[in-house]
């Protein structure tokens, strides 16, 4: 018998080693797919004149990172570079700033900080894929590769971790996904190490933002109480909550309590401005889930409910509540789509467990990814009008950088420009902007809109005086006025607004505005403050 046990035991160990190597190889393959898709996005980011980030908010983040890079240990609790000259108290926090700067230090002293900013979010995405793979392997979750494929290919998750997008959304996604995985472990095996993992994940998420993480954490705790009742007060869960609370308290002590940032602006103005922000638009959750998770997303709730009710897989109650809640919130604001996709990815293996034949389950899953593939193709390889629009946007952003460099060489500080272009101008020129892309700088955004839509010289001069502006930057008048009137909640008026004059007939511009630079997309005027008096 001893002779028979020996070889059998050795074969079992060998099989275990082979399985672990296969799992590691699978994780590497998923990382390769994720990296390939991000590389396709990179060609829109790394242009001949340098790094061009995905959106305006990224430039505000990089301005913060630049401040910290020059003054290590700084906590940027006030932005002097937007809503100039009054500044704002931002909703952004330190963790993402220091991740960018720290990553830049790791890359070496000769590496531009822009490179670190461009790659920090894909790095966090790769870390999530590795963490999810190790978690699923340790828990021997069936159909775990369906989750891994979605985390590597879902279009909205790819955007959350996109190259050229140093936004705190990527850190929030990583922290929340990590917290949800730790929660799932606590439902089956409780330990102090897992509690600390849970607390660190949710504490970090709350430090980064008190909005999405707090709401999702509340949902997690509510489901836990309903399912586990008195057991939800177990020692390990109390330890995890204490850890998260301690990190949140440290965040408050260092950076203060979060502020809504709308105290000085009417809600109507915020809603008018929010109407121009893509992530604040309503989104059909059904079409979104199909495009980001696949056709099986329509059956996910039913599969999870069956597994929870009939097979007593209690963790499926959590995935079900998260999936339905994130779908409803996506129908309110598109920004919740990131969490809808992550919830769908984490839930997919548990719902697919309903199919006992693995080959059939995976076949259904792969077939369901067709909408995801179509969405990726449209986003990564645009054609027709979309391709022309992308090319035009790339040309525009390069010309905007040249405009900022022209301003950088001139004396003066305050820039009055369209709000969606101001963070770029600020970052590239090193000066300050009247407007900004955050809701905290809405007052400056409204003043810039009033200036461009003005038909009264005294009103325009008073805005320049109040905002201590040294430069005025204008773009296409039709686009500028359409945006300005929408933000102001007004209808278009006759075409003698200041924006029209400054962009189309510079020779007729007011004498206190001197044209100092121009290109096909932008015109830059310097303000003669003596003539404003």
C-alpha cells in the first residue's frame, strides 16, 4: 500500500503544480490582452509633441502632481490654478497624486512626469487583474476565467484604467473591487488578515472619494446584515470596519471634511453645466450592460437569484443587489457604468455555475461577448465620420498646446478661456485659469460664458477686471457660444457677441484686447489692463 500511495501522492502534487502554472499562464494572457488593448489607445495619447491626456480633468490632476513633485510632502487642499483669482477647495485627494509622483520616481529622474501620469491607470488595472486572478484561484471559483476576460476587455473598464487618464476613478475601481473580493472571502472564511485587507481596501476608497465608495459600501453592509443578521457583528467584521474607519479618519485629519463645492452657485447653474458632461448624462443600463458585459448580462440577475435561492450560494445576494443597484444608478449618471461592469465581471462566474457542463457555460459566455467586441472595435479602430472627428480632435489638441506655449512666454497670469480647454492651458503654460472642468470652479465657468456671450463692452470689461485676466483665448465661435448659452441657461441671440468678433474679425476687437498669437483653431489676446480702467 505504501508503494501505491507514494506515486499517487506525487502525481497529485504534480497535477497541483501544473494547475497553478496554468492559472499563472492564464493571468499572464489576460494581462497581455489588457496591455494590447491599452496600447491601441496609446496611439491617441502619445503624439509627436508629447503626451496628450484623455480629458480636461486629467490636466488638473497632473497640475496637482506637478506641485507635489516640486514640493514633496505637500497636500494640495486648495487650487489656486482654477476659478482664478479666488481659487477653489477641490474634491480631489492626495492618494492618486502621490501614486503618480511615486511612479514617476520609480521610472527614474530623467523620465517626464507626463509618462508616469499616462501609465499609472493601466498599471492599477493590471494590478486588479492579477489580484482577481489570485483571488479566484485561491477560492477555486468555477468559471473564473469569464471574470478575468471581462476585467481585461470590457470597454468601460478599459476606459476606467485607460492610458493617458490619470484620474482617481482608476484607484476607486481598484479599491472597491479589492474590497468586494475581500467581502466575498469573509462570507466563507474569516481571518484577521482578510479583515485588514477589507479595511485597507474600503478605507483607501473612502479617502479617494466619499461619493461612490460610500454608497457602495453602504449597500454591501446592508446586504451583509440582511443575510447574516447577528453574525454580521462577528469579531473579524468589526475589525475590518475599524480599519476602514481609522483610514477615513486619517484622511479627514489630513485633508479635511469633504465639501459639495456648490455652496456659492445655484443648483440650476450646476444642472445646466452638468448637461455638457458626458459622465453625468443618463445612460440606458440595458444597452450599457450588453455593450460592456455581453448578452449574458441580461440573464445575470436571474442566474444569481437562482443560485442564491435554490443552491444557497449566499454571496450571490450581494452580487445581485450590486448589479441591480449599479444598473439603476447608470440610468441616472453614466459614471456608475464603471461599477456596473465591475459588478458584472465579479458576478459572472457565480451565475455561470448554474451551467454544470463547463464547455457549454464557456461557449455561451464567449458567444455573448459579440457586443463587447463590436464596442471595442468602434472605440479602438474608429472609421468614417468618427475617425475624421478623432483626427480633427488630435489636431485641435496639438494646436491648443502651441497656444499654451505662446502664452507661457508672455508676461501675465490669469487666462480666460472656454472651461473645457482651461485645464490644458493651465498645465502647459504654468499659469492660472478663470474657469475649470470641476464643479467647484463653476463660478469661473459662468463668468467666462458671460464674457464670450456678452454684447455689452462694460460687462465684458468688468468681468476681466473682476477676474484679473491677462489673456483671453477663443475657439470656434459657434461651438463656444452654443456651450456658453447652455451653461447660462439662455437661448442664442443675434451674432454680435464678443466671441464672434474675437474669433472671426480680430481687427474689430476692443482696443483693450491685443491679438498676440493665432492658429487655425485658436486666437490669443493679451489684456491691456490700463485700458480697462
